[in-house]
């Protein structure tokens, strides 16, 4: 058994979809905002949808932010999805500016207005030379995105890049921490396979 | 640019799929969850449910349907019909919808678009716009209709699309009522005009009868919504995509 997955519930809109997808690939999931459950879980998944300032604020208010940071620093496998990736950074420019959890350096910027925003739909990603085995099978695959803001292409640990108006970081890996801008829970078989690999990591 | 999307649309009523012509003469077309799972397996880029009964009494039926679908379908799911408030919107997202579409209530109270967009992010909000050509207008004008297409509003369609995009719609689901269910092809003049007027993705709807129609619509739109050609088994999603790929469109395998 791969152990309990703590799915962090701080009010994110895609919570149910992520839960469904994790269960589909055989995970034992605890949907929780209890820091103690996050601490005791084998793995942590941070969902996220909507605006980074509101998600960061909701996460702090729920009291679970510290436990997530602690899990990352303590070496536990942690997966951030969409805004769950964005809030790991220091800052975001959305809605007048937001403070993230600051686990990763840098700023979440808006994609260029030269293309249609939000970036909604299926786009191909490409792996960087440093892409780890967890994300490597996604090289060249189409994944489902729904966002207007993104981490820079040269973000720490950038492992997958996507283009929408400019290249940006679609997936990153720093030790035990993995973040993806796309929605694995909505990317059909390719996305479910990623969640499955995460459970085995 | 993302790949062009093919979106099978399921009109649902009391938990069943129905299909009509020009919003009339509804006939039963099966179980929505089975149909959605079938399209998911075929590689549909998204599935849309539009609850055309949309009464407050059967909100529970719709939520249950969305919950059951989300447990089986791991592709994006858009749900609309009868969304009147923040509560309706959030309940559908919580049940497992990825995007929620609003229509009549946005026309009645445009500020709702701003509020819903702030609540969950514009990427979760689709504004559905049903329009009909105004006879004898030159250049052509379109009028927004609400309540399942039964009520004209006097609101001009292209300006309304621009307004809701400015207010925070993440996408527009643009339906030509003149073409809906006719299989005569999308209203291309309408698509060209709206796609040239807004900076958000546009989903073309109403009138697809052949694969050529999909290609025509996707010259302007980001996604093509279709019902009859898929429900009746006339074409599969992979057939539609193979056709589009041959025509030079980027579509997902």
C-alpha cells in the first residue's frame, strides 16, 4: 500500500475532481484541513483553482499552510496542482498582488495579452533536460490547462514547458516537491497515469 | 495556442439526455452518465451538460447527475442551465463541474457575471449566449434570447458578448438559434463577428450536420460544440478529429 494521501481542503474549486481522480488510481485519500492529518499522511496533494490571492489567503486562514510547508521541507512527496503550484512561489501579480507560501523563489506572472486568455484547453508540453522520471512520460503529450497566470519558464526545477503567448513552466520538480500547472485530474489517461506515478514515488 | 476542442453537448432534462430542433420537439436520447463516459473514452476534449428544464425543483437531480459523472469522467465537464446565484454556481463546482455556464440570469443581472468570476476565477465561468438573427437588418444583427430561447430580450448579441467578456466570462458558448438542430452548419457570419470582438475563447454551437461544418466553425472559434452528429452515431469523436487533422487543424489525438 502506498499510504494515506492528504488532499488539502481549503475551499479550492477542483477538490472533488482531484479526489475522484486519486481514488480512481487506487489512492486512500483523506480530504482534510487538519494539520495533524497532513503531518501523518504519506503524501500530500494541494489542489487549487481560481485566483492565487484568494487561494493563498484561504490556505493561511484554514491553518493548513504551515503543515504543507513543513511536509515539503520534511521530504514528503507533495504535489501542487494549478493554483496549488502557484501558491508555492513567493509572489503573484494577480488581483493587485499576492503573497504565496514562498517555498520557491520568484513571481507568478500573467500570460501575455497577445493571445486569448484564459488559456483554456489542451496544449502540448515538452520536457526540459532535467525533467525527472515522474514527469518525463508527459513529454510531447497534450494536457488540460485552465489559467491566465503562470510560473516563468526558468523557475526553479522547471521540468515541463508549455507555450501560450510565451513559454512558461507547466511542471516543476524540486526534490520531493512536484508542481503542475495543468489539471492531471482532467487530462484523461495521461493525467491519471501521472497521479499513479506520484502514488508510487 | 491550445488544440481546437471537440465538445459533445448533452441537453439534459430530469436526468435524461434529450434533443430537439430549434429548441422544440424534445426526444429522449439516453442516460447522460453513460453518454459522457462514452465520449470520454472516445477522446472528447470536454463534455457539456445543459439542463434545459432548469427548474429549482430538479436542482438536486442535476447535482446528483454531475456528482455521478465526475466520478467516472476524467475530462473537463461544463454544466449549465438554471444557474441563478452564487449558491447554484458553487454547488455545481463542488459537485464536480469544472466550468459552469450562465445564461438568462446574466442578462437579467449582468453584475452576476462579475461576482461569479471573482468567486471561482474566470476559467470556471462560461457565459452562454443564445442569439437569433433580426430579420431585415443590414449589416446583420442578432438578438439575445433567454429562458431556453423562448424569450427575446432586445439586447444586441455581439455587444452583449463583448460586455460579458469584459465583466469576467472565461469563455463564451455562442449558440445560433436559427441553426440549432437544423444540421445546416454554424452561423459563420455570427462566429466571425463575435470571435473578432472578444479576447476570450469562443465555443461555437448550433447547426452542425457534417464534419465540414466543424471545420468551418473552427476557422473562427476555439472549440466546436455538437450534439446530433455524435448522439445519433453518425460520427464518432475520433472520426471528427481525423477529418480536422486532415484539414490542417491542430487537434488532440
